[in-house]
C-alpha cells in the first residue's frame, strides 16, 4: 500500500514585515477553516486516525495548520525546513525518514509547495505547479523520491462545497 502525504499552502495573508510574522487575513482564516471542515468530513478513517500535521514556523502557516487541524482533533508540529525559500531536497529526505506508514499534512508556502509537489510527481526541477492559497495536493507514493509520487487529488477552497 502506498504512503500518503498532503501538501497545503497557507491561507491568504495580510501584507507586512517581517515576512515570518505576517498573519492570515479574514479570508485566509475563513478558507483555512473551510478546508479543515472539508477534510474532517471527507477523509476516511484510514487517513484520519494516524494523520499528523506539520507546519512552517512562519505565523500564517501555523495559523492555517491550527485551523485545519482543529476539526480533525489533531495538534500541529513545527517543521523548520519548510519555509518559503527552503530547498526541496531536505524535505524529500525528511519524507523518506518520516512518511513510511504515517500520513502527513505539510502546511507551507509558495514557492516551496509548488516545487515540492512538482518534484515528487514529475521528477523535474523548475518553477513548480501553481498553488492557490489554502489549496491542498494529495500525493501517494511507495517511495518518496523525485518522480515517484502520484497526484491523487488537488482541492482549493473554491472547489469544495
């Protein structure tokens, strides 16, 4: 059976400096809450029971992760290596060590989320796929390496009912 990982971009944030301290906007809070409710209603027990949530240490990612984790009854862990401009290789190495048998939700930023998803699915380097705010990509893989994952779903707040 394949391992599963969801990659999520944080909700829409307010402008400001420093970047790490930017907070979610009202829309960002609303969208993150909607995605959390949607996940709670749509994840089967096989995903939901062992699911773990990690987020970038940046405030907007932490806020998003908390809003998504709450309806799932989960807590949020911090993963320092998933800030906006971090390279994807260490994240893939982290997945190799931690994702076997455990489903994860990683809450991070562009460009990392787009580059990571593209690298895992297509194997190539480059700009990466477009990720609207609060979007979630669901991936499955037998091994977490470049080009070895399958995109099994992609959902945005506009897509869910």
